[in-house]
C-alpha cells in the first residue's frame, strides 16, 4: 500500500516537473559564483578565478581571529577599493584596478567588521582602522576563514530552499484526499475496513517521505554546490561571519553546527507542513481548491505579519502573535535559530500545536466524511 500511494504521488503529471523546476531554480538562484570578484595588485579576477585567489589570500590569516591578524590584513591590502557601490562589471573593475589598491575577501571582511568611515582632506569618505578595535570578536573565541558568497548569507539561501521544497511537496501531496472526493473514489474507499484512519495514517506517512525527499534534495543541491565551488574551509568559520541567522550569545559557533541545526529544524517544519496540508486536502472537494488553500496556509501567516501586525503598535500581544506566526513552517527554522530561549519555546509550542491541530482536522475531515449514494 505504501508503494502504491507513493506511486500515486509520482505518477501525477505535474509532480516530477514541479520537483525538477524547484531543483533547477534552487541551483541557479543559489549559485553565488557570479558574485565573486577580486582586485589584486592591478589584476582582476572574476568568478572561479576570484574564488581561488580569495582562498589563497585568506589562507595566511585563517584561524582564531586576533587584533594582529586584523591589522596585518589592513597593512598588507589596505582599504577595499570596490567597497562603496560595489560593482563586478568588468570595465568598472578594470578602472579600479588601474587606480591601484586591492579588493578581496580579507580586506572587505575587515572593512565590514572593524573599519570606520572618515572624511578625507578632499571631502571624500575614507575607511580606516581605529586605534582601538572593538573586542567583541577578538576575545579568542571567533574563527576566521574564507566563506565567500557561497557559505556567506547561507540563511538567505536556506529560505529559498524551504520555499522551493515546500512548494514541490504541496503540489505532490495536496491532491491526496481531495481527488478522491472529486472522482467519487472516496465513496468506495471509506466504507472498507482500512478506508478511514488507517488510510489517513498511511497517506500521512507517504507524505512525510515524499516531502522529506523534496526537502533534502533541494537542500543537498545548495549544500554540495557551495561545497564543490568554495571548499570545506568555510564550515569552520564562526557563524556570525557568514551572516548566519543565529542567537547572538552563540555567534562564535562553527558554521557547520549552525548549518546542521538549521537543516534539522527545516526538516521538522516539513513534517508539520505535511500535517497541515493533509488537513486541507481532507477538507477540500477539488485538487485545485486544495492547492490554493495549501498555499494560503503556507504563506498566510507571513502575509498577516507583514501586512497587518507590522502596521500595528508593538504591544506584547502583537509581538506574541508575531512569534506564533513565525512558528509556522515557512519561517520556523530561520527564526528559531536566532530567537532567545523564551522565544524558542514560544515558536516550538506554536509549531507543535499547529501540527496537532492539523492532525486532528485531517483525521476528522477524512474519517467523518459521509458517503453519499
């Protein structure tokens, strides 16, 4: 029975094309190689060559971040010449290279985290290192290394992974029960010995498997693309330097640990989503209606937060409602990582309760459906 239900999902004409499209969009939209550019001693490097050059430059300074390393980077490479209004157009990079100076991952890193902007004698804004550097990241706990644009901003890529995998999962799962109503096969299935709760349980398990495959396939494409383009070095870097959304008290956590956590909670969100979609499918009488309501369940909480709650005064009730909304699948994993312990509890309760509610509604909608002669 499990194999038949899985075959039923995969045999729909739209399922595999939707999954392939989601995978292709993920690959192209999360491929950061086109955002890489280096200027080094009058030479310009772009794309793959820029990654190789940046890795070679960063290798000298890789390790625990210290004030000596920060100042050594600034002394050797100076302020990045392509920091303001950064452009990777070839002509613009050639123009900057002809003016002298350097622009690479290391001095861009120092400029972002430690430099301050001052006004030069000619009235132009200049970057310089202050005499006293902020000690927050120089306490011996933070690890520096090359991340590039690939391991950097991985939280943004994860949002894309979640949206693409969730959409593919919804397209495959949402017709599970609704098409039985549309084709009147529910009238045949429901009166059978295993046509009610047993079938709901079987289809929910099948939905878990299919949605998990969608999720790990999409996440795997993103991860291995970055791994083969940028190498494993960035996995050791403290997660704050890769702009990973993470609780500020644990910013020194290695990137690979935060990555594992984010993927685990993303998978948890997938399972909650399946329970919600099964409830929608068991209620709707057509596959198209099930798809529309499933999309509303997925994006509705974020839409309410952005369009309604964000416009209201930030009272404790408003903030509590926003946390509940962020506890829904599409935003849960990213928000959960950066929330405080109290916030994590609220988000987790909201997610679990939404899963329980989806389970109860799914079982009730399917098992209580009355067969019409």
